[in-house]
C-alpha cells in the first residue's frame, strides 16, 4: 500500500474499526486452543451431574464461565476451538482461491490466445453453477471428509471472480506506455509480467481477498450447519449452530454465542474490505 492509499485508509474510521475487529478475532482464533480452559470434546462429570441432562447455564458450575452443552462439554472451550477451525478454513480456502485466481487471471490477460479462451470458458461454467450445489455433491463423495478437503473444495470453487478481475486489470496494465517501453528494451514477457504487471493488479486482489474471507466463513458455517462441513465431535461455529438449534427453546445461548462471533467476524472483514477499496481506488 503506497503512502497516499495508507493515508486514505487511516482517515476511514470504519476501516480502522474493521481492521481492529479482524485483528482481535484472528488473534483469539490463533490463540484459542491455548486460551481454552478445557478440551472442547471432553464431557465433564460435574456438568452432567448438575442438572437433569439439560445444558448447564453460565457460571452455574465453577470452571465453566459460559456453561456447558447437553453433553457436558465446556461452551467457552468449544467456542475458542471452533473459531480456530472456522478461521483456519476461511484463510486457507481464501489463500488457495487468491493463488488460482491471480495466476489464471494474469496469464489469461497478458498472453491471451487459446489459454485465455479456455480459462474464461471454465470460469463461465463455474459461475453458472450453484456454488452450494457443487459443494454438496462433492462432499457427498467422502463418507468422512477431513478438514483439508473442506478448504481445498472451497478454494477450488471460489477463484473465478478473482480471475476475472485480475484478467481485466492485467489487460489494462499491459497496454500502458511503460510496458511497451520495457518490451522495446528487450525485457522478457515473464519478467514484465512478474515485475511490472502483477504489482499493479495487487490492489483489487487484496480487496477481493479480504471480502472473500468473510464469504468463506459464511459458506463454511452454512455447510457445517447442514452437516456437510466440519464433522462432529470437532467444533466450528457452524457445527455449533447445528447442535444448538435442537435446544433453541431451552438454551438459546448455544446458538447465540457462535452466531454472534460469525456476525462480528464477517462484519469486521466487510468493513476492512470497503476501507481497502476506498484506499486503493478513491474515485470508486
């Protein structure tokens, strides 16, 4: 980010709040397993014996500030571990999508020709197919999918918009005078692409990547809520929503806590993405 963009970003209070919110949630997710007071899958005898099998209320049992679910598992520990899992899936899926989108978009926009035609037709096919439908169909192939299959799946289905934006920006940059001058001086095509073109297309990529993290959190939560994402007993915010819906009348907090974290995290990434967009492109 250049000096002018950084100054515009610092003047945007919404972007700063979004950045602080994203940083806070990311730190909590990264340190969650270390901060959690208990094993998230452990059933605690004192919570199971404290009632009639219903979820334990917050602070009703020492050592469990947010209470426990109907299986006696500590709610705070599951929230912290679940945040780590949800953020891990979102970040890894976004990183894969950004890598694919930038590589395909830059090569298509710079070299054009047959590769551009084939790659853009693939993008058209993926964009015309319902995202969640593809994810459900592929997830059904595995009886017990590992966590890495989830973020690989999400990444492979999420690079198309990045590819289109990168391609359009690359075609715009390759026609500029300094690119023509570099060619006249004998610079190779890959050298021009890597040293002169890609640095000028990273602004939109950073903005889209930031908002894509928020989308990945929502998609992972939706898939886990439907039983197609993170599998029990492993916790994620989406799987905790699914577990809490059965006890919504007796213990609404079991859905309220993970839902609040999802909304807060997505809101933070969206604020940050809008701030970055305004910083990189003030005329937008």
